[in-house]
């Protein structure tokens, strides 16, 4: 089934990256290490995708906020670091 173009281009529609980011942030403090690690990697991928030249602009986030947020997502999703759910809870805040 193909989604009508009017829905895809609607300004009232929440961007997919924003929905994914929210769900990853909610999953970060999980007690399951695998869930926390997957969420952190997803945030890292979002940061990478938003830096691509053809990436859509996020009108609700300015460049200053992106410059603060993206390095944190990079560190959280670093594949060389193992994330523990309770540690993420301290970093993100509860």
C-alpha cells in the first residue's frame, strides 16, 4: 500500500527521526543491557544520518542544540564501549 503524498509531506506529521529518537531515549535506561546498547547505537546512527548533506532539516532544533546533542549521542553509541542500563540512567537523568 502506498501512502498518499499529501500525508508524507504534511507539516503536521511528526518526522520519523524524531519518533525514533524519542523511542531510543526512552529505551536507554532499560535494565536489559542489550536494549540499552541498541538504543545508544540507534541514537548514534541518527546523529550520523542528520549530518548527511541530503538530510532533511529539523526546524525545531537549532545548530547550537545539535552541536551539543550529537557528540553525546556519538559517545553513547560508541561500539567500543559497553553500556549498562543503570549508568545511562545517571547520565540522562531520571
